């Protein structure tokens, strides 16, 4: 296989996507058509498509093909989408999780979430608020919205442990990728209470829409971080079996 060739195909298609020749939700030409277009082997085309998927341009969907998921506003990429529990297993600094709220609401109560998750006003969503604490201080406040019909049986015990583990091991779903938007804001009065202090009066806010491998959105996350401790990413893909 010609390594330079599949990289060239990757560059050509990623440039076409970035320049809006292919836009979000478009389906790329079939593997067979790409083989003909670039005059290469099917293996070379598949390597290029895998690279496009790893870098957040497409999602390969069984029975449909390669669907464009790239958002032109994205500027930064990383290769892994991990749960908070998984992150902690790799770090020496250990955080605890406190569940502040776990309730069901009609989607119409949160219009932005309703639109992002493609819901009807009467559909039910979970609202989950959690504090991530270290040495007696809250460093992260996560507010999550999950579709109740897709994530049934959610409870405080699961929320304190790992929701992603529950989704993948108990419900048998596959978490694939997320789109994220990052802003920096002054703390509100409510956030000051949740963070327990005002030493750092600003928060970094990460708003994420997380998708399954069939491209269905199932989670809207608003993660507030102390601005002094924050590093950010905006596209992440979940890798399995590693």
C-alpha cells in the first residue's frame, strides 16, 4: 500500500469538507466510487476513510456509508473521548463525585438541549448535576442531559460511578464522538455556591453534544471548570478495546 497515496486522499477529502464541498450530514461517495475516482485499491481508500473518521471529519455508518460530521467552527482535535472515571484511573490526583441533582423533566424546559438532541417538547430528559471535588474543593461542575428513553434506569449510584460504563456495558450502546464548544465566563451566583469559593472568579464552560456510533445524539453536557486549571479540546472520539 502506498502510504503517501492514502494520505493524499485524506488531504483531498478533508479539504473538500473544510471548504464545504461536502457539508455536515452529506454522505461521501461509496468506497467503490472512491476507488475509481483516485485509481487506488480498496484498502488504500479504507485507510483514508479511517483517518478521516479518527480526525473528526466523518462517521462511518453501517448501511449508509461515510457521513460528514465536521463542523466548520471546530479548531482543535483530540483522539480520545473518555469518561471522568477513566480519566481518574490515569491520574494520581483523585477526585470524588457528588451528585447534586438527578431529575426527569420534559424537554421543553431546556429549549437549547431539546434542539441539540432532536427532541419533541413532551419527550423526557434527565437533568444530572455533579460536583467533582478534590481536597475539599469543587474544581468541576458537570450538568448533563440524557434522553430518558435511551438511557433508562439512571440512578445516583450509576452517576457517582460511571455513566459511560453503564451505557456501554449494561445497555450495550456504543459511544462514538462529540462536538464541543468552549467559552470563558464570569461565575454566576449559583456557580459560586457550587464551586464553594470565589478565589477564581471565572469558569471555562464546555458544552458538548455526544453521539452514538449510529450518529444519534444522546447526551448534552455543560461542564464548568475553574479557569485557572483548564485545558480544552473540541472534537473527541471514543476508542474501544484499548
